[in-house]
């Protein structure tokens, strides 16, 4: 039915009623109605690598995932930083080291492999390529390695006293077989500025490494529970 323009002083209501009245082809036959227009169904929304829809509005779920990703990244960065400081501490002390500092292959050597997973993992997390499962698979072995080396009284283990003593008593430590590697450093360079505080900081760094591995593991499990994916 064609829609006509309003005439003269015809009110808006009168014009609306005139245009909504059914037309008649004759006295007894109504105008055929226009068939409804069927629209094709919308295609399913594509999803990205993170599992979220590319067209999904920035709602509560996406904001939650961004928060979880920041927490995972911060915990992984903490593990990386404390790990680097702990390996630097090993290099300064010279005890419980291995290749490449000495020819022997020791747990120190294998512990250097963690950076093969930590550093790329930080980048891939920022790119939304890895999630909770990756960090749980990294954090648990690192945690077990650190705990077994420093707290399980097995042959050749490294108790906290082996971290503290070289800084608290450098001259006495330099006379031991373990301190012979760094004897010149502890006698000539470090002895004039020696302080137990450095030993306390070294032990605190090792404990912080353990705590950050625990935190990363728990955050990975939390991200799995909140989002339902690894």
C-alpha cells in the first residue's frame, strides 16, 4: 500500500491512521500482504587463540582475563628476576656451581635451562599465545628443583648456611675447598666491605624465588578455574 504525504491541516494521528488502514482491491477483496523478508542467519563469531570471540564486547569476562594475564605475567617476571639474582649469587660465591663456570655438569647447569622457558613465555603471554597450562608446567619443576637443592638434606645439597656464610665470613670461607674458586675475590675485593647483610639478602632472594614459584603455580590454577581452559 503506498504511503501518501499529509494533506493540509491533517494531524499526525489522522495521517498515521490513514496510512495504516488496509486497502481494498474491490469491495470484498483485501490487498495482498507483502511477504516477510527473511534475513540469513548471522555467521558464528570467530574466536582467537585465547578462546574469546574477536567480536566480543569488552565485558566482564575479557576484563577478568586481562587481569589474570597481568597477574601471570607479574609472577613469571618475579620468578625470572629472582632466578637471575640467585644465579648471580652463585657466580659470586663460587660454591655449588657447574658448567659453564666449572667443567663439571651439576644441578646449577640444568637450572640455567629455566630461562629458555621463562623469557619466551613472558613474550608469548603478552601476545596471548600461552595461558595457565604453560606457566603451571614451568613453575612446578622450577619449584621442585629449588626446594630439593636447598632444603632436602641429600648428598651435595645447598642449605641456606652455604649461601649466608661466604658473605658473613669471607676469610674463613676462602680457605675452604668450595671457596678456593673465589678466594681472591673474597680476600682482596669483598673482605674490606664484608657484611652479614649481604648474606641475609642472598638467602632472602632464594626464599623469594621459592615464594614466586608458588605464587605462579597458584595463579595458573586460578586462571584455569576462572576461564575453564589451560
